[in-house]
C-alpha cells in the first residue's frame, strides 16, 4: 500500500508543478526585457531589447507608443506599438512606467 500511495503522490506533485510552472513563467509584456512591437511588412515579429531603448513617448491622438532605440545599422531606429483604444493604451503605459 505504501508503494501505491507514493506513486500517486509523485504523480500528483509532477502534475501540479507542471500546471503551476506555466502560470509562474507567463509574465506581463511590460515586465519582459523585450518589447514586442508588432509585425513588419513581411509579417515577422518586431522586438526591441529594453536596454537599447533610450526614449519612449506616448502619442494619445493616434493611440500609440513610439520607442527610440540604439542601432548602428539603422538611420531611423524607431519602433511603434499601436493600440486599439485609449483605455488599452493607458493601461499599457501605466504598466510600462511601473515595470521599466
């Protein structure tokens, strides 16, 4: 009986750790070290490392945030993240300022 109980306990712990590990690993985008700014003209994901960003500004009228970053190969090292509405923009902006 002890072997059967230990087996169930180990199986339960493995299942529980797998489920909880997924929830711990997922972070809000503003807490990540990389800014996901959308897609380029070819459909590839555009990301910028936060350590490269030296300026970011919010443009309320267009519901977007513009990130200026260091890139020796690009004359215009700018990434723009657009939002569907002002509320989403404000939520992201507040989280971005708190988690930068």
